[in-house]
C-alpha cells in the first residue's frame, strides 16, 4: 500500500452493515461489552467477538488486493460510540500495521481524521490505513450512536506482533475462505 490511507466505498453492502450494526445494538440489551477501554471510556467495545472475527477473515482477500500486501489477520474490535464520546488522536500498536475501520450504523455522520484530513464514512464504507503511521482520531460525537468495526492485519512477512492474543499464528475458527 503506497498511500497512508484510502477510502473504500461500499466495502460491505448496506444490508450487511445494517445487520451487524443492529446485532451489536441489540446485544447491549444482554451484554454491554467492555466499557472500561481507556481509549474511549464508557463506550461499549467488543474485542475479537466471533461476528467480527468472521468479518476479519471474510475481508482478507479483498484487503490484500486493495493494499497489494500479503496480509494476515491479527484481531478485530468493535466500538459503539454514543453522544459525547471521542477518540483521542493516536497511532496504533504493531498488531495494527494495516487497519480497516468500517462504519456499520450511525444516527448521524461522524468524521474520522486521518493525518488531519477529514474522512466521512457512510454505513458500509471503510477506510484502510497504516495504523502505526497515520495519526487518527475523532472529535466529540454529537449524535446518538455510531458503530465502527476495526479489522487489523499485519504484512505477513513482517514479524513484529508483540501480543500473543493478537498473533497471526493464534488458532482461528476460520482460516481460509478460498
């Protein structure tokens, strides 16, 4: 991937994005997720949930094509942002060498900033970016909810993942989709 980030419109169909988004809105009625993530304290988040791990692997071949890299999945993460939440500007850890944030469902548009440039994603749209290099974040949200899923990958030939839970070598329930 030559550029620092790229926007991909309709990476997921609106119907698929809507389904996953509604799933996580409804899941909060039974399990609120982790609300203690210091990056966005209070926002429900889901690390490596089976739905998102499936998506992580499902998108692998398409992301390899779009980045022209030999990617390997590390982990997925989903966050349900609500009014007042923000995402502090940051760069990511090595397990997020190539990241993909996908808008699943939102009450109002909410831009993410990539190296100071505003990026607006509609449900189903994604932004693929170099997580360790691109400073990214969001200002306080003024809407009711915005659901983002993050799929993280490493270039298969760069062995620098330091967290065993995120290792591309950990057992996956799906390893290849063709």
